[in-house]
């Protein structure tokens, strides 16, 4: 998988392509055939302005009650009905959006590559305020009741007032010379925000003051080259049943006590796209597009699914009795939680999927690279008579 990295030198940020592993040269695995035992179907499909082709931006759709919010690299923000996909409002900032949309407490917040932050009313898209932070924003702003938390790529985290956009505090970490082109989203929990950094550390901050509550290291830089020493914590953090789960590129997947920062268990891995959890397991995908399940309480291995090798899959999401990932050709793959075996497959469009699917109750919302939204239901077992053989030819 090609990994975009950044080189920071004399205050300028340059982006360059680099190979993250020898598997970059591998052709993607061919899809295996299997007996499809899970019924899946699309409820609706709509086009949006979120064209992600050739982009590394993680502009994931966000849900607020019955409204679905999307933001495009070209500056368009759009609200749609979750039930029908119909438009509710649209707004064009006329500036390229690189981070967001963040949604909460009546606000939609997006940010740009110039460090500009825009807050809009969730109800109709009207402007609430416009502010700025220190540098480009590639993550989704987190919206709490009184504060918006924005992480920029220079290692700074800024707290802004939800009412005025006024800067309330700034927290800063050093950024290594070379790191993944991205920034993990801040994760809110009550009065605490959890944030991973490009130096392999994870911090818990008080959202009112920005003061650190604790910090722990998920990965230790190793190797001679800057590329070998990359240890970014860029993937999505997960808080489940009182435990925080995180992973670092070329580092570890860990379970953490969110109150103290104590590491409860760790597993050597090279994940960076994020993970998900349920009562029994933690699920993640690595840079080779292998999917793993770890026992939630101990971190011991449960299973590994490697038949999607080099297919550039998304981070997995947990839904019902399955784990779902998307791939570079636009396929969705449902894996049985029990053993990681395939139970369903569906083709959305051929532009590919790299944004992690969004779980909405027992349904999935998928944004493809060419900007199509697919609202998909999957969970009802197919009858023996209805079971189909899933393959490339039958999608």
C-alpha cells in the first residue's frame, strides 16, 4: 500500500510518496469464492460532491440524529436525510476542506489546509463563526458542549469556543521529521479528549484547560532511516466498555485504562487505519490488508484473515455478528466474527472505498472514492435456497 508521508523542514511541510513495506509491489489478491450466507441489500444510493479520487483526505461522513453531513475537498458541505438520502441544505465555503466534518451540539465544523476553521449551524448551514489554528488540519474536529478541539499537523491541539471560535488553549507535541500523511481524530469522553501523535505517543487532555492528564507511548522508533522509524498513532481510537483501544503504525495495538493511562495489554502489530471492538474482541487491519481479531481482555490472537492481501482495505467495523471492510475496487466484505470467514460480499461502485464504513444501528453507510453514498442493510442470514456463490464474476 502506498503511504503518504510528510517531511517538515525549516517550517515548510512537504508531502512525498513512500513505500511502507515490501508488499507494495504485490498485486492485489483475487477474490475468493464462498457460499454467501448473509443477506445484504442497498436501501438507497445518492451522489455527493465528495470526490476523493487521488486524495489522501479522510473526510468521513458524520451523523447527527436523522441528518447525514458530508464535506468535500473542494469546499462543499452538505446535509442529507439519512432515511431517503434527499438534500436538506448545501453550502460552499469556496475553500478546500481538509479536515472534518465534526458534528455535535448544533454545530458542523470543518477545517482547511491553511488552518482555517469554520463552524456552521447544523439546522440550516448558516455561519456561526470562522477561526484559525497554527497549520493544516487533516483530522476531524471534535465538538463538545462548550469547546471545539482541533488537531493540526504541526503537533498542536487547539481548544476553540463553540460560541465564538475564540482560542481557549493550545497543547503541543514535537513532530518527527518524517510521518504518515494524516492525523488521528480526537476522541471525546466526558471532560477528557484522547489524541494520538506522530511520535508514537497517546495523550489524555482535560478539555476545559488542555492540560495533560496522562501520556503513554504506543511505539518506540526503531531503525536507521526516518522511514523505518515512523510510529504514527493516526488510526481511529476506540473506547468500549470502559477500556480505550489504540494502535500505532510499526508499533503495538494496546488496551489502556482511560483514567490512568496504564497499558492493560499490548500486541505487536503494524496497524494505522483504526480499530473497532465488541464484547469479545478487538478488530483491526494492517498495512498488508490482513484483518485480525484479538481477545478483548487479554489481547491474545483469535483469528487472522489474509485473503484480502494488498487490496487496500479500510479499517474494520463491527456490526451484528460480522466485521465489515471495504476495498480499493469498491467491494464490501462481511467476515464472521467467530472465525473471520467470509459470509457476504457486495459491490458498491468501482471507484473504490477507503473511508471506513459508518455503522448506523444495523446498517452501514459507505462513501466511495467518487462520492457515492450507499446506505446498506446486512444482517439477515440467507436461506439455503437463496445462498449464492460470491465471486468477482457474480457481483
